[in-house]
C-alpha cells in the first residue's frame, strides 16, 4: 500500500499515523496481540480526521481537490465496469492524454465515459500534461460525444483539471474555438449527460465537457472560473492572497448548490476520497444511476430544452449590500 500523503492541515494526524504504522510493523514481526491498541489508535485518528474535515476552509478544500492520491477518472471507470474500451484520437493527427474517453457499461447499460486524467507522480503528470487538455483533447471528446449521440449512449463526464492548457501551441491550434464548439454542440445532443466534478474544476477547461443535464460535485471538490492563485494575482497582484480569493469566489459545493450552479453535492468519506476510494466510487455510481434513470424517462425534445434553460438562468445578478442578502433572494433548490 502506498504511503499516505498528508496535507498541511492534517499535521495533527502525523504522530498518530506513525504510531499506527509502528504497531502494524510490530504485529507483522512478532506474535504479540496488538489488535486492541491498534483499534484505539485508529478510532482516535478517524475521530480527529472527521473533526478536521468538518471545518475546512475553501482554500483547504482546494488542497484536498488537488490531492495526488485522490481518485481519478480512470480509477472511477475501473470501479464502475470491467468492459471499458478506451477510444483514441481526434481524427486530426493527435491523441491528447490529458482528456480520455471510451465505452463501458454500468449495470449492463452501455455508456460513454470521458474525463480529464492527471498523473500520480511527476513522470505521469508530464505525460498527462497535469490534466490540462489541449485543443485535440476537446476535439476528441466531441468526436466521442457525437458517436454516443449517434448510438443513443448516455454520456458521463468527469471533471478534474486546473484549466485548459494555455500554451502558445494550444492557442495556435485553436484552444478557444475547440472549447466553444464543444459548448455549442453539447447543448444539442439528444442523450442524457451527467457531469461530475471529481477534483478540481477550473475555468473553460472544465466547461469544455461540463454542459450537462445534471452537474454533480464531491463535497471537497472545487469548481471555479479561475484558480484562486490567478484571481489573487489579477485583483491584488499578490498570489499569496489566494485564500482570500478562494473564499470570495464561492467555489465549494455548498455555495454552488445554494447558487443553483450544481444539482447535488456528494458526501465524501472521512478524510476525503483518497482515504476510501471504493466508498467514493459507490457513492458516485449510485448518484449517477439515480440521475440517469430520471433523465432517460424524458423525451428528447424536453431533455434538450431543459438543458438549455438550466444554463440560461445562470449568471443573473442581484444588487445587495452583502452576500447574506444575495443568498436570501435565491429560492431554495428543490429535488
């Protein structure tokens, strides 16, 4: 088992984790019964972890969303199905490894699954371009979504990117056009689309596969128009003010549900999805099945119309003296 990577605010757990590892090593190297001591320490660690994660700030949630051991698109695909077939290429000479897609089945229902893919270490991240897709990645995604539309396959997308790649080559190849085309075309697809922010949902890179009938989000994921670091640099010319920017941007699931941007916040295991990936997978699978079952009951025309209306109401503004007044003007979201 890989060593757990602890975040800065998890430092109170470091000593407990060391003690737990020492007791486990003792149990392996001798016949001493340490089950009682191990249970006590693991219970204490779980309780402290739960206390820490109940009161995370938006800036701390960003750290959780970027955790290197957080389950990725491929992790969830492997949890959901055994018959996954990855499809490659944008039919224009490229195959972006930062945005992957393919066909599989969930409970014997064929679906198209696509999403951003980060690496576990520096070497993998270089191959995956840190989850930042280039124009070819979005064109590949569109090709696969059009394939799903042709064969009546529901579409599941998994969002986990700091943003679309902003390099010179990407701009030369039409990054903005590729994302804009995806936005336009996704509004006209006749099959249900369920998108989930599984980690970091950044800017247009997230929107390029985020036009969906239902947008779900894990509780420690973030969804934002720009990274807090970029926002702080633009507004205050000081990236060190990223925590303040994170609070102002309203990037957490709780805030976005209240604002009507997303449709459901999925609860994570204590300590985040990286502590119990299988539990996270079960939670996501159940939520996807619930929403797909409802969407598949809709006629095609109604599906497209409601998807259009869903996005048309976003971006309204309310004049107020403070954020509490704004929230009081927003009607509660109904299931």
